C-alpha cells in the first residue's frame, strides 16, 4: 500500500502519513488528481452495548 500510494499520488512522507493515520479513518484516493484526502472519521461506539443500542434505533 505504501509503495502504491507513493507512486500513485506522490506521497511525500510515507512515514508521517502512516503515523498520522488513525483507524478507522476513511481515505479517498483520487488517482487523477494525485491526492489522498481523509474523509470524515468513522465514529466508534464507546462500548459494545452502545453499538447494540445504535443498531436497534
């Protein structure tokens, strides 16, 4: 993945890119524009019980 991003979107600092990545970040790779952008961060529930409550709603 690092090699592909570096060659496809000219990732300037792969180490900094991965260090800044926080899962479950969603990334959009625009090959035509040679850009990687962070999409809105997915929000994880605080606990499994919260996840069940959210699923029931």
